[in-house]
C-alpha cells in the first residue's frame, strides 16, 4: 500500500542487526528511531544531489547553449568549467542582499521560502526506482499537484512584496501563467491515472513495460498527444523556454525577482532548476516508463539465476541501480530537450500564451481524457500494439 | 493520547477564529477568509468522527463535498466583491447599504 | 511516537495560523496565515488517515482558493487602508481593545455551551482499542461512483453554475 | 495506536525542515559575512533609472480573476475526478464499465459546457475584444 525506502532497505540483513543492537543499548524498541535515521540520511543525500543537479542545470544550460551557438561555454572553473555553479553559489552568498524600502519585509523573506518548500516537498514522491523512491504514497500524483501549486503562490508573493511596478506585473503574470497551465497538466495526468488505474507512481510505472512499445506514450493515440500536452504544460509551469514571460529579461526587467539579489535570488533560481528536473522526472515516469528497464533486468532476477549463491538483497540492489540509471537517463534526456527548446524558440506574447492554453491545450486535454475513457472501455485497456500484433497473431493462430 | 476530543477542540478553535474574523473585520474579503476557516472546521469534524467513531467513509465524502462547495462559494463570493468594488470604489462593509446595486 | 509529533505540529500550525489570520491587520498577511492554517488542517487529515482529503485540501484550497483571494485583493485596491467617499480614513479596527474584548467574551460563552454539549461524549468515550483504519483512494472512488453518484453529478452542475455565475458577474463591460 | 503506517509522512516533514534550514542558514550566513551598507539609492525599487512614481498597488484588469476562477473550477473538477479515474479500470475489468463511463462522460460534458460558455462570451481571451464601456478602468 504505502511502501517506502525504509520498507525496502529493511529487507537488508544489516537493518535487523542494527535495530536489535540499538534496542539493547536504548532499552526500548528502536525501530522508529532507526527508520527516522534511515529517512534522514536518504533525504539528506537526496537534497544534496538535487541541489547539485540544480547547480549543474545552470552549468548544463550555459554549456549546451554555447554548444548550440558554436561557442565555448564556461571552462575556467574546474575541469571543463564543471565547478562553475559552485563559484556562482559562493558569489551569491557573499553578495549583499537589498530589501527595497517600502517592501513588505515579512513576505519578502517568505516568497523564496515558499518556492523552495513547494519544490522540495515534491521530492518525497518522485519515483527514482522501485525501492529508492522516498515514499510511495497511494495519492502520489495528486500530492505532487497540490504541493507544486505552492510555487505559483511563492512567485506571486515575490512579485507583490517587492513593491515595484515591474515585479508586480511579473508576479501577477507569472502566477496566472502557472495557474492556467496547471489545467491541461491536471487533465493529462487524469488520463494517465485512468489508464494505469491508480494514483501512486509505483503502480503507474509498473503498468508500463520496459520497451518503448509498452510505455504509455505509445499505448494509444490519445496518450501520445497527452505526452506533448503534458510536456508543454510542464514547460510553461516552470517558466521555461518560450513561456518565460514572468522573467522576460527584455520587457519586465526579469519580472518578479527584479528586487531580489544575493542568496534570495539564488533560491528562486535553484527552485526553478530543481523544478525542471522534477517535472521532467514526472513526464518520464508517467509516459516514458519511469524506472522500467528493458528485459526487466530491474528486478535483479537475472543475477539470482546467473549466480544462485548470491545474497538476494545484493541482486535486488543491483536491479535498483539499473532502474535508477534508466529513470535518470530518461529525465536528463527530457532536460536536454527543455534546454534545447529554450535556445531555439522565441518568446510568446502574453495573449498568445493564454490563447494557447485555454483555446488549444485545454480542449485537447479534455478530448484526450474522453478518448482515454472510451478507449479503456472499448478495448479493456489493451495497448494499440497488443491489439495489432497479439490479436493479429492470435487470429492468425486461430486460422491455422 | 490523541483521541476524538482533541480533534474537536482544534476544530472548535478554528470555528472561533473564523467567527471572530467574520464579526470583527470590516473588509469583505477578510470575511470570506472567515467563512473558509469555519468550513474547514466543519470538514475536520467529519474526518475526525470517521476515524474514531465508525469506520465507514461517509465522513470523508462529506468533507470532500464541503471542500468542493467552499471553493465554488469562494469563487462566486469574490466575483461579487469585485463587482461591488467596481461600483462603489471601496469594499468596506459599511458602504454596502442599498439593496439594489 | 511519530503520530504524536505530527499531530502536535499540525495542531500548532492550525491554531497558530487561525489566530494570526484573525488578528493580522494587513490583509495579505491574513491570506498567508490562512495558507499556513490550510497546511495545518491538511496535516491533521493526514494524522486522521484521510490522506486523499489532505491532498484535496492542498490542491483545492492552497492551490486554488488562496490564489483567487490574492488576485481578488489585488483587484480591489490592494491593502491600503480604507478611505471612504468622505475621505475619512477608517482604520481597520482589528487588533484594538474592542475586538479583543469581543473575542474574549465570545470564547468564554461559546466554551461553556460547547462543554455542556460535549460533556457526555467525553464521559462515554471509552478510548478502547481503535480498530485498524486505512483508507485508499480506491475506496473513496468506489463509494463516489456507486453509492454517491447522484452527488457526484450534482456537484458538476453546481460547479457549472458557479463558473457561469462568477464569469457573468465579474465581466467588466456591463453598465446599468 | 497508529493503525496505519504514518512513517510515510516522515520524509515530507524532513524535506520541509531541510527547506527551512536552508533558507534560514543561507540568510544567517549571509548576514554575518555579507557587506551591508544600504545607501538610500540602493533601496529604491528599480525603475530603469527613473524616479519610481506612485505606489505599485494600482489594481489590474479583471481578466486575471477570470483565469484564476476557471482554474479553480477545473481544479475542483480534477479533485473530484481523480478517485473515479483511479477506480475506472477495476470497473471495466469487472465488466460493468458502461455505467461508470456514462457518469464520467456526463461529468466532463457538463463542465466543458462552462468553458465553452466562457469562450464564446470572450472571457478567456486576454485582450478584450470589445472596448470596456465608459467605466474608468483603472
């Protein structure tokens, strides 16, 4: 039902040994404390990796954009400029941060915090692999939608509290853009939940096979369109690529975080880059088969068959690392596409942005939802691949 | 020991806070905030009774529908407030005197 | 053990948030404290085992209603103090002695009444062994579509009415 | 007493605690190390160089509100439809998916009527097609 990383790691022999040892030392049953410790360590590792990914996102962006424009990206700091983001981070901490005079001090501090909390809380549900996902809430996707709407509030407050006309406009536009693009995203996620029959990321990923033809993207034509609607919605929700109107450098003088400087601006940027990773991860998990590995190597059975004497936990762990690799490669592929789109497409005008959302994406998403429901009812949830080949083969078999 | 009365006390505090906001604030939007607090208190009670008294899920469904209706009510309420502001230039409760807008 | 910690955190956020919502003069701060209260109530739902309700609370309230409130505040002249037609600056009367006395008096009366009603429940409530309780979205879904399908359809009509009504009311073009 | 496993929410709280620690930590570290001489010029909001005039709180066009309104209605619709969507596959496997499909589609059709109405009445388009009559639209 609600399996977590602790329930996965508790199958390891070390866990039993550790709890019994600690129980003797402390005198009372220490499984609760051991669980907390494991959660704390795994979350600490996860947060640090995510901060590094956020930083590397900036580095990757500058390197890839340089590559697209036939020039050298940053290569001074560290080998190939890989430590550039650390230099930026230190610089941001040391820069003076100014709070404009009549700004609303309480909310000026609160806005980057809301953004960061909104993004960090989504990490609890991201399905890295069958065992290593922090938690598998059985309301996973819905929890993700609820928490990521906090970022919209954070951006609005950032714009409102710095009390300058530019950031006010940027904040209003940013919030209304994020809010309106959440509608097609919600409807598309609904159609995936319809196909998978559950809200938890675990079941949705298990419903897809390892091979591309078993993924949800190729399941039926409606989910195929749904993937692109979700990807466009995700781009708009993280203020990326052609939809980065709220921080449009040219018109709104970098919108809602005009007045922010120093580490507070760093939080906004960090939250944005981590959110791009999270959103690409969600797109990969929902449509591209998440952590599923072809020839289902992910379950580690091939190791058990090859070396029967192997310790079962080790085989499962190797399988999990393969799954982790599959999930991260799919997500980084989408990450590359996001950065690639940013440096190829021009920025949309405000009304084009809104028209695209309300007059094109929302009707398409509604149509997809209805299509998926009818498809599920008509073909009992069988994918188009199965209908063509399996039933074809069955029919052929029946003929002979 | 966390038991039913502890949840009742919390929803009682929510209810009192909502009531205070509705009575004491002069700004109409603040009164809508108060209504949201009161509706939350009611929904919380339903969930608490489902957990402690009988285990069927009707309490949860009732809370779900309370949340749905509260959202619809907030939407229409705020639309009226905006319209009122466009006519009266101020959303102070004392200005809402005439019955015809 | 963790249940107690989570309950205390959620209860503190709820009561603290609702108190601050009542007493903060600036309307924007009141909205943010309402957001804190909603998070607290969502945590309380989680401790009650109603995890779908906790997520709905986050999505609908924290994601929708609070943003709607923030936009409405912006559309109705922001948070500057009210100056009515005669130019008299009516300071919002929150936080004055008058309001605290009203609140205090009301709390005393209400608590007596509530205690009178709840007393039998506290006495009769024997905290016996609580039956195991866990809800999943599937249970709520089956209930919603089999027993309460009428309520499900009527709420869609209600939402349609709310949408059309609010759109008509807030359409700027009309003059009387 | 906790019949259902609440450890699931432990990471959520830990992540929240990390976000709080990160924000407060960076700000505290900054306060110690960071130079801070807030001259008057620095504190004025950035106005591309000109003097900032008037407070930023002039109110805006109503279209922001209509967008948030339609979003809220769709959000609530989503919230109601998620449990039904999660259960739909089981009903199809049982065999009586038809009734569930009918009520599901009825729910969607009734709500998309609302969107069609807003669309036709021109509430959704960003630049108002008709001129806002006489009212001073600040």
